[in-house]
DNA sequence: GTGCTGGGTGTAAACGTTTACACTTTGCTG
DNA sequence: CAGCAAAGTGTAAACGTTTACACCCAGCAC
C-alpha cells in the first residue's frame, strides 16, 4: 500500500478478477451487478487505488475543473468571489484552479493559456486586461465569462458591478447629508476608472464641479491623497475609489488632526471585512463578491445569461463615517 | 482558427509537413534543425494550436502543478503564502492549484484526494486537520509538505511558525513596558492553542497568573471578549491570539470608552495588512507568510529540509498599541 | 426445444502526447 | 572509395482511462 508506484485500473481489475471495463463502470456507476461492485470496491480499498484524472479527462474530454484567473490572490474581494464560485462548483463535484494573472504585465496571457492547455471545462477571467482580439484568439470558442469587465467585442458573457450606480448611491447619500463639495480619490483599474467617470457625471449633473485626486488603489495611495486633499480645504466629504484607500486616508487624516466625520465625511467602496470595525465604522458601497462568484460560475457552466452582459447591483451600507458638514448645509452649489 | 474543435499535434505536423515526433521536439526544445523549427512554429501560430497538458502529463508522469490546500481562501495570511509559493513556482514554469479544505469538516480529505488524482507533482497542505494515519494513507509516498503543523507521525516534512517564540516576544515587550497583569484572548485552531500554551507558560515562568478568555478567532470574537475582559479590570494589557481578534477588541473598547493604549495595551498576532493603519497602529507579531510559502514550495520540490520539521521565526513589530500601564510600573507580580 | 430479451461482462479502440529506436542523409576520416 | 559518426527525422509503442460493440447466458414465451 505504501509503494504507490503506478497503481492502475488494471491492477484493480486483476485483484478483483474482472476486466478494466467493469472496474471503470463500478467507479462511475454504470450497469453492474451488486456482487461485482462489492468485489471491485474491496479491491480499490485494499490497494488504495486512486483514479488518474489525466487519463480520464483525455478520453472523456471533460476535466471537471473551471479555471479562474484573478489579478491578485491578496484581494479580499477576489477571495469572496472564489468562495462564490466554490459554492456552485463543489455540489457538482467540480473544482477550480486559481491562478494569478497580473503578477507583472505579461502573466495574464500565460496564465490563461496554461489553464486552457489544462483542458479546463470553463474559464472565469476576473478583471482581465487583455484586449478583445487577444482574448478571442486565446480562448476561442471555449466557455468563458469575463468578470469585472463591461460588454465588449468578445463573444463571452460579461459580469460586472454597476459601478455607476454605486458611485451614485454614495454621492446621493453625501448630498442628502448636506454635502456639496465632494472630492474623489480615484483608482487605477477598470473599476476605478468607471467609478471616477460616474463620480464626475453625477457631480456635473448636480451642477457641482468634480475634484479628482489621482491615486493608486492602495492604503498608501490613500495616505498620499490626504496631502493633496489639503490643497482643497473647502471639501467637506471624500468619495474614495475603494475601502483600502479610505483606510489609508483615515490614517493620514488622523495624523493631521482632521476628524472623521466631523471635519470630513468619507465614503468607501467594496465593503471589506474590516470596514465596520474602524473608527468610525466606514460607510461604503458593498460589492457583492460572493454573489458575483456564484453568478459567474453558473454562467460559465452554461446557464443562459439574460443578456450578453450582466451587471450586479451594489448596495450602500451606511455606518458612521458620514455626517452633516460643519458649516451646516450650505444648500448652494460650489 | 475560430473552430478549435480538436486541434492536435497531428494537425500541426500535417500543415508543417513533418511528423508528430518532430512537432513535439520543436515544442519541447529537442534536437531539431532551425528550418523545421521555423516551419513548425509557423504552423502552430497559424493554427492557433494549444498543447494538451492532459496527454502530456499522462506520458511524462509530470504535470508541473503543485496542489495547495488552504483552510480558507479568505485568510490574508494564506494569500500571502500562496504568493510565496508562486514566487518559486512561476520561474520554474510550474503552477499551483488552490483548493479550500475546511469548508465543512469532510472537505479536506476530498480536496486532497482530488489533487492527488490530478497527478500533482507535489502537495502543500496548510493547516491540515487530518490525522497522521489518514494523511499517510491518502498521500502515500508522493512529495508533500505540511504547513502550520508540528512534526508528527507522518513521513512528510513540516513547516510551522514558532508560535511559542512569537508569544514570548509579545509578552516580553509587554513586560518591558511595565505590564504584569496581561490577559490573553485565545483562538481555536492549532495555532491558537499553541499561542495560548506559550502564553500560559511564559506567564507562569514570570510568576504571573495567566488569564485566558476563550474566543473564536474572528473580529466578533474580539468584541465579545471585551465584555469578558470587564470582569478582569486589573488587566493592563491584552495579548490577542491574532490581529482580527485585536481589531474586534479595538472596536468594542472604543464603545466602552476604554482608550488604547492609555487604558489598555493591546498586542496582536499575524501582522495583517491593515494593522498599521488602525488607530492606534497595532503592535503585533509578524508571521512571515510569504517566506513560509516560498519555503514550503522549495521543500515540496525536493529541497532537502535541514530537519524533519522546520520552524520559521516570527518577528515582533512594534507600533503604537502598547505603552506603560497607567499606574506606572507596579513592579510586583500579580 | 427454439427463439428472444436483456442484464452483465469482456475486448479493443480510442484520447493526444512523448520518446526509444530505427532510419536516412550528410560530411568526414582513413 | 569504404566506413563511420553525427544530426535530423519518422515509426510506433507506450501512458491510464472510457466506451462502443460484441458476447454470453439466464429466463421466459411460444
């Protein structure tokens, strides 16, 4: 039992006194008599036999694996998506292979190719930066779904958060609390840009002038942005492109003696797990990662999408980082 | 190019006007003339051919994949380990498959079995709860390494953080700052228990009586623990079993008007990414996840371990959640 | 007793690669 | 010019499964 050098179905067949076909049927639930089934089971257990998925996949053309490409294993949001994917895959006896795409530029293509060469049954590409032609050339007509990407020239269904709606909800919440001079700390990736555009649109529609502070999408980006924010002292609120930026901002503001929310209201985006434990608990826009994961998995398994491009709705979660601006409600556009 | 129904090496051979063996050699860098290499390359590109890893692995007996089993995709620490594993695998042209083990009890065995059936070249089991016999029966003599597990009756090398040393460092830091009445919020898993034992040992060795508050290892566990802590008002400091607990504790203390560190010093464990941005920045014991990942990967690839069981050293990172206790240094054991 | 049905089983051909071996060609040595 | 090495290529046998097909045999109707 210890020397598991190369234990095949043939060994099982031999010790059970049947043919390989019968063993295969026993393993996969084909037509078989209870008596032989038992005999095969015994042999399997006695030998400690483990099936070879490679050989199996080669002949069946199915591997039971869905490939998932995430930009970064470290993101809690991606982890939540992974969990959602798992939610639908495991009950089906399927699994997923997780790969990191954006290690350094070129990795995404390589990672995707690797998954395809592994004959995955489907591909979930999260936050893909690949161009539409690259994508189609690579993936061909295999089942794939693009998460965190708007519908584009690819034949694959896309699934994305409605960033515009999220930004709008955040800003409306701010407006309702009497804020008019709201700055935005912008992010870098697709989502970041979408949020920024939405911010600008909503501000303009309200007759206000947008103020955008560029930043990467990390905590240190948030702390850096605090300095830039000092150049815009009239601001009574900040809409952050995500929670990590908000966290960094919190930190820097504290250092500058600016109180949240009394001196400056802050809204985040994503609703990461630690947000509710901050001081003050962060008001933010919840991105339903797990649900998106579930949806993506169902889509890749062939569930018909209602439209080419599904968009899921974010939800504002109000906590304590927003209050009325100090000078009361100026009720005047900037 | 669009219909990628079943493009094999044979098709490439055909359009390049050579044999399959030659194509294979061209693909894998065997002896081949530059002229034919070019022809094959052209054909590959023209057809959009992608190799079939299944068939390849079947004959070579190697897949270039390392299987990784983590308790929970959501843990940032595991993500860091994954990154470390990636650090060593990618340069070698290898990849890893990530699976979640502890979804609900039984999953770990299934996940491990699944990886083995996929013919992974090695197995990295993080925080495995399986018993030694279960493990050996399942894994047999395939290369495997156990992370976050002390050496036990299995034939596989283990790799674990020296929790005792971490706890000791945390407590010594507290002692140096004049604390004597230090409570501990305990965690649940292997690591949690190890830290608790170390805490108790160090306290006793210092002639102090340990005070342990049971808790799960989450934020809400930390907030709950705050209430229990009220029954032990003499405590001047708390050593938390991990950062998440510390975060929850921070939150609850704030609600009770207890200031950190003036009224109560707090030390965490793990050094999660948000720790330095808290108010006050959290003093904690850094667990070098990425390095552990790297090490685990090297071990599983066959690098000889110095001993059966490697233990990596944590590092105290001092920030601002510890100061001298209010009443000055009592200099007296409890 | 003949013929049929149908459940259970075995035989053998795939699946798409790699690779040992044999073969051809070329260039060189003696 | 014979002989040989070396380089490049093709042939075919693996690898460990699944599955179409053929087969056997018991049970049963006629």
